[in-house]
C-alpha cells in the first residue's frame, strides 16, 4: 500500500509538474517549443557591439498605440516597451469593432520606446531576409529578440540580446537551420486571436 501511495504521489508530481512547465512557458520557451529548438542550439556569432540610440518622437498616434498595446513587450518596471510589429503588421478595427490585421511593409523595424515621454529609437531595421517574431524582458535593462536570418535560402533561428545598462548587443544563432519556413510563430501564435483581413498573408 505504501508503494502504491508513493507511486501515485510521484505520478501526480510528474503530471502537475509537466502541466505547470508547459502552461508557464515564457515567450522564449514557447518560441523554442514551436520550432522544436533547444537553448543549447544557440552559439554567439561575432563579438558584442555597442547599441546606437537616436531618440525621436514615437511615430504612432495615441489611437494607433491603443490598437497595438496588447502586442507590445513592456519592461518589468514599464519604463520601456518594445514595438516589433507596427511597421510590418497593420492593425485596424472592422465595422463590428473587432481588431483585424493585414501585412504592412515587407521590411521590419524594431523600436524601443520610453513610456514616459513616448520617444523611440530604432534598434533594428531589416529587409525581407531577417525577421523578429517575439521578445522577452529578462529584467528592466536586459531583453532578447527572437526570429530568423535568411542566408542563401537557409533560415537560421537567431537571437538578438540587448543590455541597456551596458549599452551592448550580442547575436546568437542556432546550429539547427531550416530550408523553408512552413510554420510562422508570428502569425500562428502572436496574431492568433486577431482575424486576418485578407487570407493568406505574405509575411515571411
């Protein structure tokens, strides 16, 4: 009887633990799981580089910011937020007031915004060969961007790591690559609850 109780307790711990881990995956964990990647797949590429910051007025109106608010990534103290999508994903409301989206510019612009005065600096500006799909703040000064870089037809999972306290950035790329992108985390996860205006999108 004692062994049965111990077995049931162990089984409960395993099941609850697995459920808890899956349920509480952060954006990095979800992104890795989506593409069947592992943290140890990533290696730093080249040396760290200084972050160039040129602060200008954020170019979205208050009305537009409200549309994108749920897609922003806020720092732990809400001093900053990241805008990954407003340049390449256009949001609007339909006649019923529901949020809908459609592809915007084929290029990408990743911005860091100071919440108190709504000034922004462009961290990355990409053509179609690179894309950032999601992000995570590790603390109020350190955040990571997750996406892909395309080289000669091969898609390489890529992480851009930013340290605002040291004003440096580092790039990590996966040893596991993809010949095509049949799955799209941005569309299938980040934009899942928002209806697409015109099926099917041309996002990379």
